[in-house]
C-alpha cells in the first residue's frame, strides 16, 4: 500500500471539512487526520493518472464479499448510487481517495471493515 496519499487541494479541503464536522467515526477521524498530515497536495493537472480522485472512474475489488465494481467518484452533491456515482465522502470513497492502482486498503467503515483493492483508474470523459 502507498505510504502517502496524493490529493488535489480541493479534495484535501473537502475531507478536512468533513472530519471537522464530525461526520466520521473516531477511528476514521484518527486515520484520516494521519493521512492528511502526510498527504501530498497537487493541482488537478499534476495529479498522476493512476490516483483515485473525484471525476475518475474506479474499478475495484471488494475483498469482503469478493465483488468487483466500477464506480465514478464524485463530489457529495453529485452522488447517485443508482448510476454508480459514489461520493468521495462515502465509506468506499473516503477509503480509496488518494490511493493508486494496485493498492489494497483496509478501512474501518461504519457498516463494517472494508478491504478494497484498486484495479483500474480512468479519467472521466
């Protein structure tokens, strides 16, 4: 798994605000603050292509139920789970954002621990 996540400045601020508003569990807050402290912030144009970010299509494997899913990661206001548009602030979104293809993330989500493997990241066209 990657040591440090890479985030656009906008995504960094969004997550920081989400934590500040206490929208996460104490365990998630601890993990997120630790990640944010070490995160590399970049402009969107400098974001590597294999990094999970808003407006990117992510294919991942959920190791807890052995399912593979493809979703579009979006800002919270554009989320539509029926259309596989998942908010960056959802359990899966917040677990994967900033990580890259090949990473396996274990995350203490509200609905139970997640274990997600990022298989593919594509720019949304």
